[in-house]
């Protein structure tokens, strides 16, 4: 039976434990460039003992940023500093991963400390924002332009170019962000997708964009390297995206080269009453893992070592992704190892033997 501190091998990449740093926006970039903040933030989580350290969502297009301060990977010039961060993460024994994202209609918003509302060009925002259909996220959001077929191809190509840049920076894991109401999720959910062409309507059509992105990214991403996809397993709304569709999608993604489904939820429309409680989303990871026979990651208010260990031991998920808890305490993995009695299994803090090949 696996446990939280048992190593995990996916393809040819070894993770020293089942603890991952969940992608968390830092709102600290200028023109998409990482900087010293990202170096310290991400490297300290590697020193702290996580097995996988994921960057925040990195926009594949400038217009795909959530806020003007988001991380980016749409320029070749972004590679150099990202490569320095990757080297630091690997030197301290963790695996470096990057989440590739496009915000779609949820783009061009102020960072949370500035209110999080939509911003225009006068506030460093941009227009237009784009989506599957010309439906605004909220009454305070701009109406997006519906992507044309050519526009869809351009977005897909942007994901492929971003994957190639991630490879040049020596990342070992890519996660495609298809959750939380961002662009790919906007195609998946019938609540936001009202297209009448081959990218709208049926389940097969609404999932077409994600599957095309996966296929084209996998074609340039080494077969030795894992490819993850984050989905919102449910919209928490009747007639929206739901678990049945998430399971069906996961079954289709695995043959295309996806190794793990990072199972989150919600985000497609505002004002939804979500029954938030400790570990409330682990159930989605467990069901997808069992019914789609694919690795899964569990997220959502996972805070205690015992809770995280139970998720792995009971087969609910193969990875546990922590967010706020690792912001509060970068050394949480060391604390967890001590509390769970796995100190003998814990590698020396600076042991390069755990660095991925």
C-alpha cells in the first residue's frame, strides 16, 4: 500500500514523495517575466521537501493572463529566468513542473489586492478577451470575442510553443490548465459554450479543443516526461460540466498521452454555493482514478499530514497537491515526515541523488 512518503515514478521521472506544490498565482511578474520573488518562492518549497514544485499558471499568450502581473511563457525571452528557477528546484531534490494556461474570458483582471475586477487598457489591461462564445463571465466582465476556427488553431499553437519553451527551460512536468473557468474549461462546459460548430454542442465537440491541445503538446513533449491535465470535475451547477463527463474525458485523455488528472472543481460562473470543507475535492480524484484507471492528484483544503497520508493510503489519489498550507509553511513536508514516522525514509535535505535525470 502506497503512503505519502513513498516515491512515485511516472514515465521516467521520479518524485521523492507524493507531495506537490499546487500552482498558485503570485501576481509578481512584469510582462510575464519571473524574477527573484519566484526564485525564492519556488526554490524554498523544494528545500522544504515537496516532491513536485509547480509554477503558477504561466500564460501561453499575453492576452491569456488572468492579471497583468501573471507569469508568462509566450516569449522565448521568458526561458532564461525560468531555467534558473528549474535548476534551483532540481538542485534541492524536487521535480520542477509548469502549468500552461489561458484565462480566456476571465483575463485582464486586477490582482486580488487591487479588487480583482476587470481592468481595461487604462489600468494595464487589454481588449479584446476571448472565449468559446460571446458570453461574459459576470455582469461586471467584458463580453469576450468568440474565437474563430483560425483563432482556436492559434491558441493551440501557443500551447505547443509554450511546451517547447518549457522543455528548453528543462521542466520535467507540464500541466495543461483546463479548470477553474479559464479558456479550455470555457469550451468544456455547456454553461459557457454555445457554439454551433465542431467545437460546441455535443460532448465530443466541447472536448475537442483540449484533446487537440493534448495531442499537439504530447507530440513535442518528450515521451520520458509526464503530462498532467487539471480539470474542474464539476461545475456544481445543474446542466453544467459534471463528474460523468469528467470520467469520460479522462478515459479519452489517457490514450492521448495524459498521465495524471489533477482534480479540482468550480470556477465557470460566479456566485455558486460550493460545499467547502476539509478535503472536499478528494472524492473527485478517487472516482476518476477508480473509473478511468489513471493517476490522479487531489486538491482542496488538505492541511494535515494525517489527512494527506490517508488520501494516498486509501487510493483516492496518487499525488496530494497543497496550496495555502505550503504558503504558510514551506517546510510542511519535513513536519509531515516527522509526524507520520517516516524520517528514516526522508532524503538528506540537499541530497542531489533525488534530482531528476
